[in-house]
C-alpha cells in the first residue's frame, strides 16, 4: 500500500483562502498541472468530498483557466507533475471548513536529494503565504476527513490528535502565520521549534 505525505492549508479567523493566487508558486517548481480536473462531490452538509466527481477538461493556457475557476469558487481535484514528483491537489476552499490539501508519494520524495526536498517544502511555505493560509499541517497518511480534526471554535483553532489505535496521527509539523493573527492551536505544544520566515513559525507537536 502506497504511503503519502500531505499538507493541509487552512485560513486564520481573519482570512479567506485565495488558492488562485498560489498557482505560480507551484509552477515555478516546474510542476505542470493536468488539463483535466475532477469536480468535488459533497456527501453531507459538511461538504465532505466523495472521491472524485465529474471530469472537466480545461482549455489552454491551463494556469489561466485554473485561476478563473478557483476565483469563481469551483472546488475540485487536479494533479501536477514534473520529472521527479507528482502532487495531487484538492481545493475545498468554499466548504464549511475551508481548506486546500496536497498529497505526494513518500517513496518518491525520499529518493530526492535533501536540497530538492527543501525546495518543495519552501514551495509549500510560499504557497501558504500567497493563498492567505494562516495554518499548514504536515501529516503522513492522513485519515479520511482529516479537516474535521482542525476546527475553529470561538475564533480559536483546535487540533484533535486522539485516535483509537496505537499508531496515532503521524503529524510532522504545524505551521502558523503569526503575522496574519494565527495563534498556536489548542492541542499543539506552545513551543516554537523554527522560524520559517514571512511570519510563519513551526510549533512542536507532542
């Protein structure tokens, strides 16, 4: 069974996600988006995605078409790829709990040199800043509906890490953009382990 890294992007309480503003960041890593998207299908009032929905083929130029449909509020899944990695990108920025998440192969990522791995992590950081994401959660093999574990209650985010098995949630890092008013979420140790720049800090996950 394949194992994947995931990055989840959430807004702070004072922001709205603008994913159309971050596509150029992805493109600068020589990642090209497919011209086919799969529209999101909701299965309940929480806006959960029921796998992949109806296909839609975009006209070229692809980046321009993606920007337009994201700005129009369409939610969908699309893949992007280059010669060393492919990333599955899901945009649910108009759901009840707005978020975007990327997923990519742990095996392919581990085979890259450290410098290339850092380049992609830098891309995630810059993408988060450009799309007005106050929080980024890096997690391996995220369970279905992981977004339900990161809710905002009375203006404050809370991360639920409780599971009913011994393996736990494999959360690698939590980033917060303090310059955008994002505070350390409940459920996360209030200890900064890295200053990522552009207002983002990394909190300890214990």
